[in-house]
């Protein structure tokens, strides 16, 4: 392929939604995808975050929740199952 020669690869699109897991609250759920995103942007990918889409539910503190505006996340380890998971 000679796509690179003519710059035609600039119209190719890709989709990435990082998924990650950490062992504790504050264990890097936002740092992990941000580190991965910088590598992809370095290679020319344009990253458009989904933002905070959970609304007022993100302020409920009864349960530990995973996720960030950069992608989907979960907590690993021993925990009781809940309907939120």
C-alpha cells in the first residue's frame, strides 16, 4: 500500500473506548486511560471524550463506582455484588 505516500490515510477513522480496571478507589481510573490516550494521539488519532454522561448519579456516594469521562472502568478485587454492577 502506498497510502502514506499520498497522505490518503488521513481519512481513515478508528474508534477506541478504553476499558480499564483498578484495585481500589483512587487507584488510577483516570490516569490509566489518559496515559494510553497520549500514545494514540502521538500517532495522529483525534480523541473525543464522551464526558460525564452519568448525570446526578455520579454524586451518589453509597457505593464505589468505576469509570471516568475518558472511558469505562471497574474495580477489581473482593466486593459484594450490587445492582449497579
